C-alpha cells in the first residue's frame, strides 16, 4: 500500500491547537457536524443547543427545548433534520436548515443516551437508560417486520409526521449507553452498563450475538465502522481501546489507552486516523490500519466527546469545562499544520501550538469570550445519563 493511500504511515502525526470555542459554563456533552461541514452543533449540561459557524467559530443559533443535559446529536445524511437526545427522557427533532423545533419523541423512561440514523435515513434508532431500543421509521416501513409506526409520512401540508415509537426487545440487563450502525446498514451495535456489546441484524432487527469485552467494566462508547478493515471500536471504564472484526467478532487489538474512563471515540476515514478521549484529559490518535498509537495531546479538562470536521479533518474535543478545543492534524514530525484561512474572531483564544501540561507557564489562563472570566476546573461530572 502506498504512503499516499495510507497517510498514517508517512510519519508522526502532529496536532497543533488552532483555537477554543467557549459557549457554555457547564460541560459540553455532545457534538455533531452538519454533513456539509458548515456548522457544528454542541449540546451541554445546560440543556441548550448551540449552532456554530465553522468559518467564523461564532454561535449563529441557540436552540432551547430540553430540560436536562443533552447527551447525543445526530443528523440525517441529507442534512435536513437533526435529532437530539437528553436526560429529560426525550428525543427532539429539529429542522437543520432553518434551525427550528419540529417535534418531541416520547416513550423512553430514562435518559436517551444515543440516537443514530441508518445510512439511508430510513430508520432512526434511540437507546436509553431503561434498557430499551426504539425504532422510528422515517419512510414507509415494512410494518409487519419492524413493528414501528410511520413517522415521516406525507401530511396534508407536505411536511413529515413524527409520531410515537415502538420498542424492540433487548438482552441488556442494565442501562444502554451507546450505539452505532455500519455504513452499509447491515449491522447495528449497542453497548451497556452490563458490560456487554450486542450485534443486531438490521434487515430483521434481530439480536444476533452478544459478548462481554471485559468482566465488571462498563461499555461507554462504540464507533462504527472502518470500511476498509471491517472493524468497529469500543471503549469503557477500563480505559482500553478494543478493535473488533465485523463478521468473526474477534478482538483484533486490545490497547491500553487511557488511565481513566474512555469516554469518546471518532474516526476520520479520509486521513485513516481514529481518536479516543478520556477522563484523563487526553486525546490519543491511532492509525486506522496499524492501530499504532501515533500521538497524544492533553486538553484542559475531561474529554466528553470528539467530532471530526468533514471538510478539513480538524479534530474537535469537547470538555467538561464547557470548552470545545479545535486541533489541526497533519502528518510528518517536521510539518507545519495548515490553518484555515479565516482568523478566529476577536475575543476568542488565538491559535497556539500545543504545549505539554508539564511545561506550560503557571500564569497561562483561558478566558471565556462572553464574560472575560477566567475559566477554572469544575467538579467532575458523570459522562452519560
């Protein structure tokens, strides 16, 4: 394989901090980019949603409606709709063009920990702390097989109809914390506080297999999938990164990653990189072919979630102090990262090369753009639900 087709083998990965976006006083708990990469949406422990321009790094819209922490965000592939899940037991549907509220999806009896659309946008899946999985059919479903209601049929006004959901049976015995679906919409995965990962056949929505990655540990996050190598990633309270082969379900790699809980996973299929973030304040960069540890950077607080900007590959890490750290990613130990042409607006942190925590001057502080107040280190908050 040539170095051009596998850039992770060209040398070390260099991350340099470009800027920080500060919009919340409390933890930023969810991140998602619009498919075109023009906007970033963040959810927080303050229950609101912020829409950021990726050009100006400024907030362009504020969405209100949830009454507790926002734990998950997802977009349809066309970018028309966004769904958010919250500790208030609801998922909410938003118009992602006009940034307007559409409807609330009721039914879960515990925090909605994650929402995902299948690749063809035909089904929305929500999982929650009540051990339930609910399917929301976005088009005319095979009702007899899926046992779901049509929630995106044509109304007299030509707008989608969002209706109540139906529950699927699950073998999990404790809170479902995460889920993921493969890009070919063949397999669906759930992870839970019972320490197990379940595999579902999407064609029939039947649970096909369940396994325990490690005894007495919680599964916190799942990332699917690397199409080239046919693998998924999982992480949990033991801080280890596990790489699983799709089909044989064997554990191909089991790497010690974080010294505390592994909270977040993300993949960049273009640069062939994967990222993990944890309660130890670190983000680790992994090669998606060799699964070698290529680089590590330290954030200012516990890493709650990670998102990769589609058009630039910039890594965004959201932390428990409400900050979103934006990092350039480039290959080659002597390379100079390429920064976006737009300079950050005044009042925000200026781009700075990463400096290890042990060498930072004690006088260095970060101020919040909205208030000018020096940001501190809040008390640790739970990751989900």
